C-alpha cells in the first residue's frame, strides 16, 4: 500500500528528539513522552516562586523579550495582510490570555496564537501560498504530523524561533443548547484522538493536501452531517479538528466570538473575540491562576544573545 525505508520505519516506532530547547521527546510506538530539561525547569521555578499578583509579574527581559518583540512585529504584519484583504482573525489561547491578564505577552511566552474562521483561513492560504508580496523573508507553511495536526504557520526564513500559529475555527449548522454542546464536544475529542490515525500517519505525513481533505470530509460527514452552514442564523462555533486541542471545551456560542472587537496588546490593538473572558474560562477554567509550568515552549529564555537577523527584523 505504501513504502517506507527501514530507517523511517524504526523512527516511526521509536525515536528520541533532543532538538527542542526545553524538552526531550521520546516517541514509543506512536506515544510521545515529554521530559522537561533542567534549564526550563529552572525558568518555571523562578516564576512559580513569584509572590505577588499574577498580573504584576514583570515582563520578560533579554533574549526572550527580543523574541516577543519580533513576534509582535510579525503580528502587526499579519494584521496588515488581513485588514488589506478583508480577512478576520482573533487572538486566542495564550495570546488572548496575555491580552486580558498582562496587556500583552504572558511573561514566559514566546509564540503567537490566532484563530480564523474557515472561509478567511482558506482565502489567506490561497493568497500567500506562493509567497508574501513586500515581505520576501516571510512565508506560510503547514506543520503536518500525519495524524491529527495540520497547523498553518506564518514564519520568517532567517529567524526560526518566531512564528504565528494560525488555527482554524468552523461554524456548526445550528445553535446548540448545553446538552448538544456536550455531545458535539465529545465527538470532536473522539475524532481528534482516533488511534487509527496513528497507524495511517505515514500515508498522510508528507501529503498536506491529502490530510486537509481528510479533515474536511470528516467535518462534512460526521460533524455537519451534510447540513449547510448558514452564518445568518448565528450558529455555534467549534475549534476544528485539524489540531489536537487539549482544552476540554471546543464548542462556543456565536456571540462569544462575534462581533469581533479590538483589544489592547503591548503597544497595539488586535482583533479579539466579543467575550474574551467567557472564552478563556471555557478554554482554561480559572485563567487567573498560576499554571504548573511557566516556561517558553519554543526557545530558551536564559540566553541573552541578540540574534543578528532578529535585530535586523526589529529595525526594519
């Protein structure tokens, strides 16, 4: 049915990834075990020992702050691209949490999360899949694991530790009550966590178009059940299945998201959901509570070197 080299088969069954600056990832028969490195544990411990109000934790400094500022510039460019083309997005997850709790980046955060409705998401992909005019160092790509993730990213060719993660959000075909939300939420998690997909991953990992089509087919057949989406009835909204969301609640009322509004973030205003605190409560529970781990997920914050390319990008 498909061919794999011996090395690829072994890697699919067992591998150790030490490339992450914060974690060692062990892959055993498709199951991933993540072990936090000492440096990341030390950073987390520093924040967990903070005794004041969580909203008063000082901003990041040094190398991590430079990464945040480069991410912020990337966000501003993304905002321009969307507004110029009439596309809507909204801050979500860690960045929406940062906007509400810290008026900007969570002090230990180092990436950007936004969401787009499917129609705008697909138009953004179509517009920029072959390059981004006036921004030759920027590009978009899909991060595909062949299983339950095909995440769109806006990236910089010369700075590999800044990026915007662009998540897809879908309209359901009707408004839902609490019981219907629970059933839909359970279905979404069940689809995301299908074990069959792990066995089939070699078929999809190197074919982004194929896995995206699989997601769309599942949405139309199993979630929408062939029903036509009519936004005018203000249907419920759900986080789509193209990413293995860990949040328990994936289904929201229309008015939690729309109409979008602008929200203060660092020195700028970005689009945000209509009811950001309600959305954060659904996603995180008590979002004002200090999390168990407080460390940057993609870069080591203890390095005070300033990357040459990052400097250039910040000065442009």
